[in-house]
C-alpha cells in the first residue's frame, strides 16, 4: 500500500479546509499506519502539500508522519 500523508488538511494549509491541528495530523498518520501494521500490510509513505510560508512549521508537520511511523514500529516490533 502507498500512503500519501498530505498536509493540505492542516488548519494553516492554504488549500485544505479540514482544519486539522498538528495533533490531528499525527493521530491520522498513526491511525493509518497502525491499521496497516495490525493487518500485516506493508506500507510506503510519502509526504506532500501544506504550502505554508513558514518553512519550519511545514517541515514539522511533515515530520509528524515519521514520528507516527516510529511509534507504530516500536509498538508492533516490525
């Protein structure tokens, strides 16, 4: 499975309208990855979107996917 963990849905994303917070992005990513891990389904992830003028904030948002992946990896001992 390929998971596109886009950041457009963040509350500060210029294109999204779902208004998720950083916590919401992390929880979304953790949920998707944990669901795949529990099912034994390998998953590749890509990041994209966000389009924030504050590059540090955008980089942090994208890092949430990697933080969620580490948490899932530790839990499932993949």
